[in-house]
């Protein structure tokens, strides 16, 4: 396999992740399959986690990262759990590192 010197950008990994994981890439609302992610370095959104008494403040565990993908046609929003995505990314990078070094 050829050297992989070009630094992969996030959007490449997002496309690869979707191609590997999603069985149905069509938007469930409008039926098109064109999704837009936000460009680095602002690719993630963070949701605040809380109890019934309101959000937990000043805690590292109080936010969860998601990768937003919005339908270019209708604006429908999908959120990929950042932990799932980053774990997949690390596993993939490990595979690439062991085969090229
Ligand atoms: Zn749509």
C-alpha cells in the first residue's frame, strides 16, 4: 500500500464512518442523501447532561460531544455520538500506524 503522508481531515473520516456504519444514508424526512458536517475546528457540539433538577454545572462529565450532520436539503439534524466516532477513528489510526511503521 502507498504511503499515507497526507493528513486526513475530519470530513474524510466522517464520510468513511458513514459509508461503513450507515445502512440507510437517505434523510428520513426528505429522502435525499447529502449531509453536511461542520468544518474543523468547530466540528463538535456539546450537550449538557443533567438530572431532573437541572444541568450539572462545573463538571467534566456534564457534557457529551456529538458530531452534527445536517441534511443539505431540509436541514434535518443527525447527531453521532462523539465517543463512538472517536473510538472508531482511534481503532482505524492504530491499524494504519501498525501497517506503515
Ligand atoms: Zn432531508
